[in-house]
C-alpha cells in the first residue's frame, strides 16, 4: 500500500477555513485517505467521501479510547486522568455501551418533545429582547443562536443561570482552543465547578438531568462514578449547545445566500423539516469527527494510516459527495437529504440529535415568522470563523430586520 506525502491544507487553499469544500473535493478525487497538515500546524489523517466515512465510523481499529489506549496530550492539553474526559464519546465498547445506557433513558423521544413548550417560551423571550433594539440590527449568534440552546441545556442539566457565560468560555476553548494554556485552564475550571455542583446536587437533588444521573442505577446496580458524572456533564453541556448554535448560524447563512430558497420556505412552512435536514447536509455544524486513534496500522483505500496516528472523519465532505447526493454543492430545501451523516454514524451517533432538530425547528420557524425582513448585515467573507476542524460555524452573524 502507498505511503502518501503530507498535504498542507492552507497551501491548497488560503481560504480553507471559510470554505473547505473545494479542498475536500480535490482530496476525495485522489482517494479516501490523506495525511495532512491542518491550519493550526497539527499533522493528522483525514478520511473523506461518504462511503469511506461511514466505513471509518464503524472500524474498531479507529478508537476513541484515548485515556486507555493512547496519549491524551496528542489531542488535548490536559492530564491523562482528566475527569472532564471520562464520558462516552471518549470510550469504546464495552465502556461506551455502559455509559450510553445509563444516560440514554433521559433522551427518549417523549422526553425531548416534552421540552417543546419551554423551548418556544425561551425563543419568544429572546426574540422579544432582540427585536426591541431601536437600531433594528444585531448579532444573531450572541442574541439568539447561542443563548437559546445554552439556556435549554443548562436548565435541563440544572446548571444555575449565573454560570452559563463561564460555560460558553470553557466550551469555546475545548472545541477550538485559542492556546494550549487556555484549553488546559478551561478543563481545570470546568472540572472544579462541576465537582462542587455535583456535591450540592447529591445533598439537594432536583428535577434536573444531573440529579437524575447522580441517582441513576441500571438493572444490574451499575451507576456513574464521580469522574463519569463530571465527564458526562461536560459532554452534554458542550454537545448540547454547540450543534444547535451552528445549525442555526450555518442554516441562516445558507438561506441568506439563496434568496429563492428563503422565499420558498417563508411561503411554505411545511418545508421546514426538510430544510433543516438540507442545512445539516449542506453546511453542518460539525466539520469532522472528534479525533480517532489508530490502534494499529490501518489500510484504507490503498493507503496505510500508521498505528498511533490521529484520524479525523470528515462528515462535511461525506455530505457533499456526488456519489451519494446529486449536485451536492447546490442548496435545495426540497432535496431528500436523508442519509447525511452530520450527526455522525454508528455507535457514537449524536444522542442529542433529536433535541438539536427540535430546537432548530422551533427557532427557525419563529424567527422567520417574526422577522419578515431578516437579512444579513455583513460581507460573509469578513465573518469571524470558529478555528479548527471540529466545529463549522461563525462566531458572529450580523443581521438587520
């Protein structure tokens, strides 16, 4: 099998962070696996193409068990025994199976749908505040797309409102660090805060998810350990808002860039569910999966990924693969976008996907109903993008109404 030379993504396109899709398409045309240098200088391996990505997601040789099988410092600036990483997304079966079973009961379709009235209330209150601005313009991320899912997940978990801005700062560092030092501090502060909160919840449990996780016991008597409670809380807090923030931000950018599609959606709200799936496919909130570890030499598509390598599965490219979707670079809210892997694939498929879809549906419907003249108020080329290959989205989205 071939040993591929390293490819510098920024050399292929200086505009890679804003628009990576042409680069991924160029790589895909040359094969499903590539050794690359990311914009931050990290060397890793990318898997591209719909079929190859789906296969990689289910390959047991590509592990998430960094704490047991690898050096966590290869991907995160923190200690090997960091409690904030003791969660199901950092594990393989059987540990993953056990951890997911202990929390999945709190994410049943019935429980998620029961949140709809509260999500609607939060949506209305945020828009009341946003639309009261006399200048009739503002940042949609700061005023709406971020506080909506952050409020929902914090209320669901039982995190006091006064701490939510701190969690946003910590989350930003964990998914797209500004520096290794800031990332390490975020993990440390998050762990310290949650450890104290869990102690308080043990003595005074509420109706929230964190209280339920503390006292959850399965049929065999198994329960989450103290470190696992911290880790699962971190995972739910971060995944519980980052996906929705960027589903809304990316989806609205796509609508603004395609006025005919926006007009069609306004004219027929029945298109909303399909529109959300197309937003997820066309420009989803997660560009590539969380880092996988090659447990051994892995042969894929005629190329060998060496044991110990960091591997990313590029969902953003999988969902633009013409072998799976006709004319994939066209944004079409009437398209049958089923089969996209914006929420992952296999055993690590996003547990919170139904919640993100519900929040997206309520938020977009209400926003379009209440803001008939909503439009972007900036040049897209000048928008500040979230760095890194994990989260796909903008930090700010100036709009006018």
